């Protein structure tokens, strides 16, 4: 299965992942001090849900499509829904666009994408945002060089496609190198769950980097299908204060509509 962003844009896993990202960014925005966002596998930044990739899987219809009429009084959920609606019907924002829209003048985004066509589209998309920069590069190779950020606050999103057989190991090594340089940063590491043992092993490798506070968030469809992504996880290292509670409240409104369930596990700290 191909996990490139375009095929799964707006699916249940994207909704969960992007809700978490918005929650983290809103937490960082509570202080006037600047922060940095580093997105290692940023993709195109926005996706046409009527395009051939999205239509091939149809996952957006069972994801963000089911939230079209949802309104919420929860800050994180309402902010996420507003950001999606701002993009217009039929377009779903990726993580770099969500982040760019929330930046203040003192904040900064570095969005990295390796695929040339996607990187070119990303650069055009981010051009209106003066504090957002797109780079055409290998996100793993660039990550350590970007840390620690001068701002000394920030979030690092590691969200690869997992096309390579050794992607779990590569992602774990990249995180470990980054964590050695910026141990106080917030890290959000997305991963597909095809095999529980493989996913657990990956989480163990992240813990082996010496992390003191790690929350694992798993989301799964109630009725999984063999031909599409049915379960995914997010590791949040150094999660913000009350992050689990905020996500739990948002999920209580969202997951029944997505016909999905969630599980939170503190792997360290908590």
C-alpha cells in the first residue's frame, strides 16, 4: 500500500493527525515567544479531493467528507474545521498549509519535500506566507541540521510515506538524531499500523532514544478493509499540557462520524 499524502488526504488518519497538530500549535501560540515548525515530509501542502489519487481510494469521503456539517465549541476542533473550510469545497489542506495559516509574524515554518513535482507545488502554495519556507530536499537528511531552532521552541512533524521497507528504522534513527539536538521540542511522528508487532517495535526504537515523555495515539476504523489504510498511530514526544484531554474531547465528537476508535497509551512519563 502506498502511503503518499495524495492517496490518503482527508482520510480518518489525516483528520486525527491534523487535529493533533492544530492542538499542538494552539498550545505554542499561548505564549508570545516565537516558535518554529519543521515538517520533514510536507507533500504538496494541499490536495484536490476530486483528483485521481484521492478518487482511487475514496478515503476522503469516509473521512473529512463526513465532517462537512460538524460544528463544535471545542477550540481545537473548531479551529481545525475552520482551517479546512477556508480552503474551499473539494480541497484538503496538508500539514504545512495548516501550520502556515496559524503562524504569527514571529513564528517560522520549514516545510521539506523530496519529490520535485510536489516540492514545486508546495513552494507556490506557501509563497503568500512570508514566514513559511519550502525546501526541496530529503527531510531525514535536513532535520538534524535545522535543530535546535534559534527560537528554542517548536514542533517537528515526521510524516513519511513509508514506501521503503526500512522506513520505520530510518524514521527512528532520524528522530533519535534530532532528539539529541533538541530534546525539549515537541515531536509528532505518524506511522501506519499494518502489523501491531511492527508498530510496537517502532515505538520501542523511539523510546530507546531516551525520551522521557511519550504519548502514543492509535486510531482505527471499526470496519477495516484489506484494500485501504485501516489503522494508524501518532507518537507525540513532549506533548503539551492536557493534550490527551483535549484530543479525547475532540475525538468524542469526531470518531463516531468516522466510524473509528482511538486509544491513548503513555509509553513514557504521563
